[in-house]
C-alpha cells in the first residue's frame, strides 16, 4: 500500500490479520482496563473470526462431499448389486420391510468403541397417539372403523368391562364422564396391542 503525506511518498505494510490468540489477549486487556469501546470492537472481531472459521469448515466439508460423490454412488450401486443377490427379498416383503440399514462399529465422543446393532430393518412407523390414548369416539371411528364402545366390547377383557361398568354405576355425578375416563386406559392398551386397527 502506498500513502502520500506532505508530498513524501511512503509505503506502509498491510496490517497482519489477527489470530484467535491475539484477539483473546487484546479482549482480556480491554476488559481489565475497562476500555468498553475496545472491548466492543474486539468482541465483534472475535464473532467474525468464529463465523469465518465455521464458514471455512462448511466449505471444506462441502468440497469433500462433492469430491466423493461419484465414488460414493459407485460404491452404493456395487453394494446394492451384491446384496440383492443374497438378501431374501421375499422375507422382507412378507414382514413389510422396505429395506434395511447397517452401521459400522465406531468410537463414541469419549473414544470408546461402540458395537452398533449390525442390521436394522426399515419398517412402517406407527405414529404415537395424542390425548392420552383415549381419543374421542369420532376420532376412533375415523382411525379404526370402530366406535369406542365397539372396541371395548370386542377387545376388552372381562375385568376391564366390569371396571368400566362399575365406574358408570357408582359415579355420583356425570356417569358418562366416569365411564369415558375408565375406558381411556383400556382403549390405549387395545390400540397398543393391536396397531393394525389404526387405518391411518
């Protein structure tokens, strides 16, 4: 960089980029001196430094992934061809599995080797129910094709049916509400043991 002062041409060197260590030292000194302006300036530089490091790491990982993309695709195709010849696809279809995944053993964050479950089948996931597993009669009818009372009649045990009826008969007020509350855990158990009842 060239600067001209009072007709004299002077050449100045560009300012050296600050390292993380020099920024930390400078910030500590500014805090100790109570120099708020310098503390704010260095804090902004530290934040920018952090963002630049993160951006550089993302750029590096992206470039690495792009460089490996072709080889990864070739490996995936070769694995698929090899497995297709030995995997019992009829068994996967019978068990409604869309495929499977497997993981290599790898160290955890503490460096301890973790033995992962070798193979995991990809199967349909039963969505968790909301509302404590009871659900309104309309919602149950839509989900299972059966009303609350039909589910109880068809799938509840004799003891559960007796408990529901007792709750209704002994309720001091609002017997329908008492029966509904007694039916909720029964419906939850039924749907938990018979997920095939849920149509959607």
